[in-house]
């Protein structure tokens, strides 16, 4: 599996579309923005899900752009629920199906139950329902589309927004650097529930994403997949850079791709030579106001987190220098 | 604190932005919110303006938390506010009840959109009128104001803060999508021209302080956390010292005082605007964005010889029955146009008691009632 996800920025030589299912479950005609990484992710996640599945989707970008009749893009039985309860509704669907199966009223195989939500619907308002569902151990897969802000209502910060990012409710200025807190680590929260399968994925690594979703569906019990979805509208990036940004997020160590099976970490995409985070940040208008001290702070934070992850994965350390810029003084207030 | 030069200038604002100006002018220095269409602009403007004034904006993880945060901030002594729309307002209901029973002053803005549930996020509605009154469980008094233009968004936000501080109660402002997103020129007054009310603080020695004492006004002075006046805040029914009680002889005076503090200041709270009602034969009772359509319809009806008048409700709850009742005895019919299936019409009918004919004009398709629709009905009355 590793060879498919191997980090090579602009080369897609390992991408072989003939190996993937041709059946589309997330069809054309949706109203996602140009260059939407989330729509790309949804397309490949639904391909991996295949038929015989029920999807519960929280309020969010993907719900808005894809479900308006007559242009609904979903081929699966699909329910749009309120913002905070997609995991709870998925719990109900899964339990209902179990009852039908027990009573012998279910014709055919047991459908797979998938819950989906954005980063706000997962790590902010939906965390309680998700935590409950994971704790109760329902057999479902939760997929989080993480575009790092509330893009649907007009780019407001969420707990998943990275440090320094400009959003409309974390505006940079004299008194603010933009988002002032670090991104909430939803993957670790999911791992802490002791569920059998947790993974991060990115539509820039389609094979990696595909097999992780397949694995999650086959795992009995709850599974959680965190998908980084590049959002050109909210990230203020060029629409043709979405796939590249997804790759850069992995190559800079900002969004490493790994999976946690029964508590054991494993890096699925190994990066032999890390890139500086500057490469990732400079392509996005939301980080435009950042100066060297802040970028170095992000660099150090990313590096420390990545090293911690590698220790958990028991993976060899990649080559960090000389890609990282030299240490610079700490950020002074008002600088 | 607010730059008076900017304040005295005419400005082009949308309703949501005018609310932010009003809140800041009233002394609001804490805002906790969660993004929701069509109230998001309030959060956005607050996140830009509050830090410069020494205030704090927090984006919370949901509306339950937003409401909890403004209760906490208010108890810490800061005027605080949150803004939301239908689904978020539903989530706030439990804590709203807490603010009522613990007597915590705060302002909640609900920019109404089509409902129920996710409903029509980008379209107008007035479907939350009864929810604003009875949304939280239990018997409780509440003050609900309704805004119909950009100036009112400013002025009534100031008024809402004043009422909440004066009566130690949460005040709900019902706006709607049309008012919230309509841009209009308004002239913001100088800060010194505004009447700003601050909560009554205890002046007695701390050991004499009885936090929920029954005063003639019904509103006991409010000690803020950390200033030495120690008291217990709870959502349970409590005695005068704030501790939970189950004794009927303590429950009844507490609940009575809760209602009395609003009811005995009814005249101060009830606000209406009357337009050509003195000689009116048919009356239009409207509020919110619909009141503006109604005003035009009244003018048009007058030009066609129908003696129409507009009774615009500003305070929705407690319902201004004392000013409406005389009209009901004079007019031939009352038309209540609203963007729901008759939530205020129900109240008008209840007060009417058969005195005159009350007709409803409902529109529930997410669009505003036009003056022509109201006029057509007026001419038939």
C-alpha cells in the first residue's frame, strides 16, 4: 500500500485509474466551488464505500452543494441531519438495521453505515454525538471532511483551523495574529476512545485514501477517517493547486498520513525528506499576513508534532535539515 | 471609548452591522457566537471591533456553549451578547431558562430564517415568535423585542441592553433575514446622546448582602463575581440567599417576584409605533420586516379612500395588550400579516375577545409579504 501513497509532489505515475472502480456514487452536477478538494475526496470515498451503504451527512458545505434537487449528487441512500447529530443518527440507523437483521427481516447483506461531517460538525458541535457513538461501539465509519473552517457560512474559524490562519472571525490585525490556537487533534481524540480503526487521509493520495476507507468499512466496530480537504475558496489558494496543496501538507509534516489499528500507529506515507512549512503556507492567502517569526513557530510546532508521531509509529526520522530555515527569535507581542 | 467623530457621521450599514454598533454603544464588551446564516455578520463584525475596544470575542463550539459563555461573562460583570438563528436558538433554550431563573442580564439576537430544523437558511421567516416566548421549559417571563429597519437594529439593541441590565433578565431581539441584510443609511448618535443603563450593584457591606432579596422594584442589586459579595448561582429554584429550596413558602415568593419584576414595569417595556391609527377603520398589526410593507400598504389604502392605520409592534413579549385593546374596540377589522401561520395573530385574537374581526395574512414561502398583498386584503376588509 505504501508505494501508492509515496510522496512525490507532482508525479502521478503510481496513479492508475484502471485499477479503481468505474462506478460513480458521487456524480456530476453538484455545486462545489472550482478546485474543491472536498468534492474530490467525497467522490473517492464513495467509490471505496461501494453499494449497499447508508450515509448520514451533517449540515455543511458538502450537504449544501450536493443535495439540492434535482441535482443531488449522491447515489446512496442519504440523510441530511442537523449539524450536531450525524453520529447519533448513524448510531440509530446501525441499531435499526441490527434489529431488522435479528428479526430476519433484512433482505440481502447488512448495509454499511457511514456518517460524514465537516470539521465543524465533527470537532466542534458534533463532538459529543461522535464521542458517544464511538464509546457505544456501533459498527459504523465516520468520515470527517476537514477544510479547516466553516466555509459554508463564509469562512469562520473552527477548532480545526490551524494557527495563524485568517478567517472572518479570526481576522489578523494589530491585536490578533489570525487564528490564535493550534488545530485540535481529532485523530488523537478518536484514538483515545479505543476504537479499532482511525486514519488520516487526503484526496491527493487517492490509493491511500481508497484503501483506508475500505479497511475502515471492513473493521467491525467504529472507525474514524480524517480527510484533509483543500478549500481554494476559504484557503485563498489557486483552484488548480488543490491536489498539490494536499501533497504539500503531507510533505511538510503538517498533515501526516497514518493509520491507527487497535492503538498501533503506522505511517502510511513516508516522507524521506521534509519540506519547510513555508512551501505550504506561501501558496495560501489565509497565511499571507504571517512573518518569519510566526512561520518559524509553526515550523517548530509541526516538527515537534511530527517527531512525536514518528515515535509512536516507531518509524525512522526523516531528513529535516537543511530544508528548515534557521531558528529565529520568539514572536514578540506587537511585532 | 467609541470615536465620536465616526459615531456622528451618517453610515451605510446592514441590520446585522447596526446591531453590532448598537451593542458596542450600549457597552457590550463580550460576544460569544457560532457561525450561522443569516446571523454570521454579527459575529464577524464583533470579531473585528471588540478587541480594539478592550473587549473579547470568542467563537464557541456550538450555541449551547455560546449561551453558557455569555451567562458566565455577565456574572463576571461584563455586558454580553450572542447572536444566532433558528437552529442555534433551539440549542440555546435550556441556558436561556437558566439566565431567567438565575436573573443574569444578557442579550440574545435571533435572526429568524425559515424553519423548522435547517429549514430555509437564506430566506426570511417570522416563525420563532412563539418559541421566543415559550421556547425554554417552565413558566417564565421574558422580554422580546422585534426590529424592522436598520435604525431600529441600532436603537433597540441599545434598548435591549438597558432593559436586561435594569431588570436582570435575558432580552431576546428578534430580527429577520430581510432586516439583517438590508443596507440603509442611518445616522449614529454621539455616545453621550444615548441613555445607557447599568445594572444596580450592591452598596451595603458584603455581609449584609442578600442576593435575591425581594425589593419593591423586584430587581435585587447584582453582585458580580469577585467583588466580595458572595452568593450562590443555581438553576434550581432558590431562596433569597441563592440556595436551592423546595419549600412552598419560598418557591411562591420567588416565582411571583420573577414575574412581578417584568409585569409591574409593563409601561416601560411595552413599545409600539402607531401610524395613522387615530381615525383608522381598519388596522394592520405588523412587526419586523413585514411592518415596512404594511406601512406602504396603509399609505396606498388611504390614497384609495380606505381609512387604514398601522399598529407596529416593537415589544412582542410581554404582549402590549394595553395599547392595542382600545384600537380593537374602534376598528372594523384587524389584519395581521406575518411570515408564519399566525403566531401573533393568535395573540391578537386572544386579546380581542370578539370585539372586532381579526384576519391573518400568512406567507410561509420564505419571501417577504409585499405591500400589494396587504393592500389587496385591506381593500376587502
